[in-house]
C-alpha cells in the first residue's frame, strides 16, 4: 500500500506557512509516501515563482500541480521547463511550456504518475480534458499503476463526469480550483478515489483566500478591485489517499482540515 | 432556541423518496422546528409541479425554495402565486410570478423568515442579489429575527461574499445549486451560519443527479444529450441549524448525509 | 476567375423563400460558380432536416454549412453521413457524425474546398479551430487552391484573428452566427477575402430572426420563452467573392442585401 | 432638423488622430450639430484619462460615452464626477462614480439627451439595461425630445431587442463594443434610428484595434498576452443621424467609414 497526500490550492504566504507547519507532522504521523500540492496561487495569491516553489519543496512538497493561474507570474515560463516537479494542466495546446504530467518516485521506490488537467466549463478554452486523460493514461501503461489526477475545474458536473470516466483506470481524481473542500470523498465502484474539491490551504477568514471586503465591494460596485490575499489565521485542506500499488486501486480516501 | 433543517436540491422521484424516508425520523430525533427544502429539481430533475410540491409538503417539508430551474415546468407559473410555501429567487425582475421570501410559523409559534436568491456569476442575468438581500432584510425588520437564506449560486466566491456581507444580519446563509455538499459549514464572526453548498438529495451514483453515461457522452461529443435522472440508491443531504430566536444569531450548524 | 456566393444563416421558411426567390436571378446575373449557404437555422429556426436541405439544394444551393445549432433536429445525425453536401463545424471531437469540410466541383469543373469551423469564445467547448484549420488546409494541399471557410463564431476578435491567421493560405474567411451583416468586407494583405459576418437570410422585422416581442420579454423577465421565427417580409444577406483559381487568391468581395 | 454624429470606439493614439483629422471636415461638410464619441479605449486602448478626454474635446467631440473598459485608468474615478461631458453606462449600481446620461446643448441651442448603457449578455453583471432605459426616458420627459443611446453590448440579439423595445420612445440606438461596423443601419417602424454597431476608430490592420500577432498567439496558446494597440494606418467609423427636433423621430441614418 502506498499513501498519497494531495494538498488543496496553497494561497499566498499564509498558505505556505500552513504547509510548513502542518506537513512534517502529517507526513510522519500518517506515514505519507508522496506529497502533492496545488500551487497555482502560492505566490501572492496568483501563480508561482521559482523561489516559492523551492520554498514548498523545502517544506516537504514533492510535486506541485497548477491551474488556470499557472502563467500569472511570468518567470514560470522559463522555470517550468527546467523543473519537472512542477506540472501544469496537460490540456494546454501542444507546445506550451512545461509538462502536464510526470512520474515521481516515493521514498519507498514506488513510481507514481501525477497528472494535471483543467476543466473547460466556465474556464478558458483548453483542449478536451477527457481525451487528453485517455492519451496520458495510455502513455503511463506499463510504467506506473498508481496515478493521481488533479482536475482543476469549476463545475461539479465536469469533475464528477471525469471521475466516473476514469473510474478503474486511475487511482484518484482530486478536484481543485473552487477553494472550498467538498464532503463527497469516496471510492467509486471500480476503485478510483474521488473528491470534487480538496479545498484551500490559506487564509481562513477570507473569500476563497482574498480579503473579503474587496470581494464584497467588487460584487456591489461591479468595478475593478485589486485583490489581496487575506491575513489572519490559516486553514490547511488536503486529502490522504491509500492506493494498492500493484493494482493501482484506491483503498481509502480521507479528508483533512487543520486550523490554526 | 429554534432548530431549522435545510435540505439540499431534491432531485426527481428518488430524491422525493429520500425525503419521505428520512424526514419523519430526523424531525423527531433532532427535534426540528422548521423544514425547508430546495425543490428546483424535484419534478423529474427539472422544476416543480403542484403535485410534486404537495408530495413534499405531505412528507413534512414546510417551505420549498427554488433556483435557476424554477420555471422549467410551466404549470408553476400559475401555481406559485397561489402557494406561498413555494418561493423562487427574489432577484427576478419585479413582476415575476410568485414571491422571493416569506414568513413561516414553526410548530412552537416562532416566525421564521425564509429568503431565496440566485447568484449571477456563471448564471442568468438576475438583479443584484446583494442589494436585493438588503431590501428584504429591511422588510423583515421587526417582524422576524430568525431568517434563513437559500443562496442558489455557482461560484464559491459569490456565496462566501454573500455570507460575509450578511454576517450578523441574518441567521443562516445556505448555498445550493452545485449538488455537492461542501465541508466548510461554520458560524461566522457575527453569528451567521454558513455553508457553501448543502448538497443534493437524489441518486447517489450519478453526475449531480443525472445518469452518468449521458453526462460523460455530452462532454466527449459536445452534442446535445437529453438528460435523465439516474436510478439506484439515494443520498439525503441537509444541514441542521440552531438559532437563538431572540437575537437571530446562529448557535450551531451541522451537516447531514444519509445514504440508502 | 471563379465566383463564389456565400449566403448568411438561412432562418426558417421565410429564409428559404428568400433563397428561392433571389438565388436564380443572382446566379444568372452575377455568373456565380458555386453557391454556399449556412443552414443551421433553416428548419423552423433551429437545425436542419433532410427535407429542408433538399429544398435548399433544389433552389440552387450547392453546399450547406452549419454551426452551433447543427444537431437541433435529431434526424440530421443519420442524414449528415449520407449527404456530403451538408458539412458541420470541423472542430467537433473526432467521431462526430458528418464531415467538417469537403471538395465541391463547380459548373465549370473547378474544385473548391469548403470548410466549416466553430469559434469557442462565448460558444461551446470545441476543439481549437485554429489548429483544426491548419490540419484541413494541409489535407487540401495539391487538391484545391480555392478554399472558403465559414467561421461560425460570436466574437469579432476570434473571427478577425482567424482571418489574419489564414491570410494567404485560404481564399476566403466568411464569418456567420451573429445574424447581422458587417460592413468590413475586405481583401487582406496576402489575398484572403474576409468579412466578420455575412448576416442573415430570414425575417427582416425580427431580433436576429426571432419574433421580437418574445426576445424582449425574455430579456425583461429572465424567464424562459419558446422562440418562434418571425413572419413578415424577408431579407437576403450574402457575399460574392471572386477568386483567382490558379493562386487561390481572392480578387474581390462584395456584400449583398436584398429586401422583399 | 438636428444632425448627430456618433463615432465608434476610439482606440488609442491612432484613433485619436483619426478623430482630429476627420472631425473638422465632417462637421463642416455634413453640418453636424452634436458630436458624440465612444471613448472607452481612447487611452492606450484601455479606458480614458482626463488628458485624453480633453484632447478629444479639443478635436471637436462634445460628449464621450464609455463601456466595460470605463474604469481601466484609475484616475477616471475622480475625474468623471467633475466632467459631465463624459458619461459611463447608466446601469452600473447606484453610487457608481459619474453619471450615465446627460443633456447637452447643440450650437443651435437644441437640448439633446445622451444615454450610455451596457449590455449583460457575455458581459459583466450590470443592472437591467431595459428597465434602466425606461427610468432614464421617464427622467427626460418634457426636457428633451431628441435622445441618443450608446448601447455598449456584445450580443446582436440584446442590441436589437433594445432598439425595438425603445422604438418610438428614443431618437437613436447606436450599438458599440464589437469594434466592427455593421451594415444594418435603419429607421425602425416608429421612428428610432438603429445600428447594431457603429464600429471602431483606430488601427485598420488589427484585430479590433490590437496588434494582430498578439491576439493570434493568445488564441493559439491560451496563455496570457499583454495586448498592445496596433500601429499603421487608421480607420474612422461613425454614423450620422438626422432627427426631427420637435418629435424626436429619426429621419435618416448614414454610415461613415473613412480610411487613411
Ligand atoms: Fe486556485
Ligand atoms: Fe484555479
Ligand atoms: Fe439544482
Ligand atoms: Fe440550480
Ligand atoms: Fe445562426
Ligand atoms: Fe449560430
Ligand atoms: Fe471598445
Ligand atoms: Fe467594450
């Protein structure tokens, strides 16, 4: 059995502190074999930089997945091609910088495939994530039976459709992007672990990470507001997934919510 | 103290059966004072009819809220004006059939205000739900201190913004529409209970209530598919909210997930 | 030189009558070599049927292109595979019924390539129309130098971007879908004829073909309204494009607006 | 009779030069009584500043209307309250800076009402433009019979619905925002002049004003691109509308396209 930890969108400095303060204990107590975190909001709430990625790696994160904010900090465009531990949605058009999936070795020497895809409903015009998933699973054949997908998407219907579509072909489908953890974690019929959204690791008292006054004002006035990451106490959102490393089938999925 | 039960979107016959089989026991065991259910998908997954509404009332539901599917069954247009226990989003333009809020008396004689609003992000062009909420709270002044809002919306940011906007002015903000229960129920600083989404009461093994094969095919082909409510076993999603009836402040919020 | 006629979205019976009454004279007077019409709204304003397609062919249309309404009449799904004169957006996922482009012979024996693509901005989640265009132009190489694209799209930016992207590689990019003819027809620098939208062939006194009272009511009430094609007098919208058949370069583009 | 000139979205320096070089001759030759220009892209393609507004006024523009880009340059927020010749969409929430309509006196002393509204289809969540129009027309009663609306909107259906909705109650409905002039200018049955889009005054060889390579790259890569206004030659797009100043009915509408 192999145990994966998937951390929901890490937002800003507070989110990074949450990772640093929670990860060591969690990895030790839960005996985590591989740590994956969504880092699309890790740098000031918007995108990621080399420095921030290294900070997360130093804290124990081993793979960083991204999302619609992947290109917000420009330096990522050069950095991502030299850092195979940071992956971006695989369904960007061919030729996009970086890679959309990778194989990563756990402490115990097990190879785990990690995939990142973006949804399309209420989101940018990406390539079809369903066909893209098919192609990646084909590429993983014979190379890795344990595979986790971070499906970064807005609509619950698209996320559930993806999970059922891949059921029995992948170990886990973890939704990200809405920054709110859902309470629907389960193992589907053919052995795929699924949760609609892992949630957010960042400011507790906020509107999905942002200072709440700014978001409220935006909705009230319909005028542009520069968003800032909220301060205060943090929350740490993640899921722990147990996978049978021979079959790739998920055995268990457990939600985690730690509060400062 | 008064105890409210808010049931997440009831989908089709299976959802109605879930209500019938779960409600009596819940009301008795939890000593619920008022039962509210979102019924926008109660009739075959799409809208509501008089017959279906009466079936829910007979099962113990006391107030039915709606959402973007409110007008899907045409007969509602005439029915809703004669049935004040069914409310639709209050931020439809003035002159829309039915009402967007109402006052309802519990068994113990307490008056509870129930409000229904629709979000606008990724949704139809309604009037501003924030200003509409202000106006309704003004109208409730002196008439009811216990007030619950069913905020039927897609985006987590809009839902959280509404909850913080109304914090201390309303007893509870319960999100609906995504059909997936979130794990973020909490009492905000000034006493408003909040959950991003109460979830769905309907077919377990489905994509937000719909036969999963149809939804997957839709995403794969981008061609129209007539959606059908899934069959099989049900799930029952709700929240129980305790409110101090003098101050209107929420004391507790608890998620409920029952499975057949 | 070869002369192409591209007719804007034919809407309902009135649109078909406009085609029947205008086409023979136009073909004769303007010496048209090939007649293409967008037929996505030809059957009652929504989709197309075999009968309606045959009616348009009988009236002189030689190629029918479609758009987002292509599948609205279900029978098209079987019909389109047997009728190579009806093409649908080529950027549907692989495996969709029908074809997205074809080669058609003019009276004079010249082979003309006709392509249909759908935009993605404010439209369904299709495959990338730009890369799809590249692949089709590649397939046409050596087989046809005269090629016309019906780019069925909403956003003016996406349409202009496509035209400039294909400039010098295709004879004409004719936008459709908005049902309003634009006044920007021109020959781009490298020889591609372009117009943002060819317009609509259907009821004059209407909101893009629909009874205006119904559309106004929909905007005012935000409630569903069953749309009906307007009646009254027709308009006929088209463009005439002259192409050098050796080089495939456009020589001229002229707008046509006939009114009953 | 009074003659109004409405200039389509002025884009950047090139657009301003087009205004300066075309306006004096046009006003003199066509005997224009009032000059209105959409200025939402006048400052570097995005928003407007005091300096740029004064430049347009000096060139002969008398009223500047705006659109979705109104707040892009921050200084407008203070400036707009002190400059009643710049109006922004009237259907921003109450309390927004500036005004959404105004009354302006022509050289000959006639009072003309000018209104600016934003559409909602594929656009931000504004208040209902239809009901907002009703309220403004009510406010104009007895004060001005000549009234022009700049309806800044994306969807052709919303623009046509507005024009028919106001037919006979307003002198002209001029659409803006798509940056492409439409060829459907006409006088509706009850006397309202209408055009779906007046077009753009800015760089000819561009994708709606922007350097075409940048827009194409954006569509191909789905990655962020900083847009820049294109250079080269300009185009000047406008309409001339003749109105009977007693009845407020439009007598004529004529499109203008000047090219450098
Ligand atoms: Fe995020
Ligand atoms: Fe995201
Ligand atoms: Fe629902
Ligand atoms: Fe809904
Ligand atoms: Fe159409
Ligand atoms: Fe269309
Ligand atoms: Fe503009
Ligand atoms: Fe605009």
